[in-house]
């Protein structure tokens, strides 16, 4: 026998002893939880559908583990000065094992498992993760040197910082304290340096920093005048 249940805004086709992850439900490891939203149930080709739920149908499940899903990052950037947004979300999940599919208002017969058995199962999973950790570390140590070179290249500034005292870039109209700090981090510190930016350099800044081509070219014209003083 199978059933189609709805929980956490999602639908699942389940049968007895199925193991699945659903959005978090309250309960300790070993507890029996009830899922009353049964959309359909059947055996073979005989299927009964609810409208929207089947009256008197109930699915019980045993809580195996409480955990979290992987982190999902939502990053949005627009070609405007300092226009970026980063949001992370990590969904809480509950791993359950389907215990019974009950029909006609029947009551659950299975009770919560002994806490000692539940703890033993969690401990076994923790031990398996601990054994897998050294393998991951070994793979990390064996990573190619090319990967390390790429990481270093990504972290390096876009330009080489010139010698001498830096100029106050906020004198240029359109460059505020935050933008000036970002330019300094990428090795741009003087009016003369901005004045000598080539079109290729402008394109590089436009690609890697939150400044448009028009902005940078305007700064370049202003920097040419300031560099003469």
C-alpha cells in the first residue's frame, strides 16, 4: 500500500518503511509523528483520491534525525555603485521513517522507539561522518597546484600599487569614501594612475568592480586635470 501525503507545502509518495527528508516537524529522535494530510492512497491499480484530503486517513512516521539542508546563496548585483545583495538560507529538515498508513479513522499502533536505540543510531551516523572526514582532508591536500594559483590570482589586486603617498580620491566627483576604499584595495591610489588608465584597464574595472564604464571614464578625465596640479 502507498499514500500521497502533503507536508511543508510539498507532496510525497510514501509506503511503509520508506525513509525520506521533509521540512522540519516538531519531535525528538524516536518519536512518532502524525501526518494527517493524505491526498490519496492505494494498492496496485486501486487508488482512492481525496477532495482534497482523504477522510479518516492518517500516516505515521518515526523521527530518525533532525538536521539542516545545504546552504542556498541568493546573490544579486546590479551595475550601480555598491548595489549588491547576498542572502543565505539553510532549510531545517527532519528525516523520518514511514511507520503506518492508516485508513477509516484507525488509531496508530506503533509507539515511540526506545531513546537508547535512537541515540545509538545517531551515534553510528556521527562515527561514519568522523571516518569520512580524514578522506576529505586527504583530497584537499592532494588538490592540484593550479587551483591554489587560481585562488591566489583571484585574491590579488587588479593593479600594482604605485610608490609614494596616495592621493585623496574623494576629490574626484563621484568617488565617495566607500568607492575610494574599494579602489585602494585594488591598487588604485593616485590621480596619475587613474589618468593613465587604458580602455582595457577600464573594461577590467567594469568587469570586477561595481562601477560602470561611463563612471570610470569620467573619473579618468577629472584625474587628468588633477594630476597636472
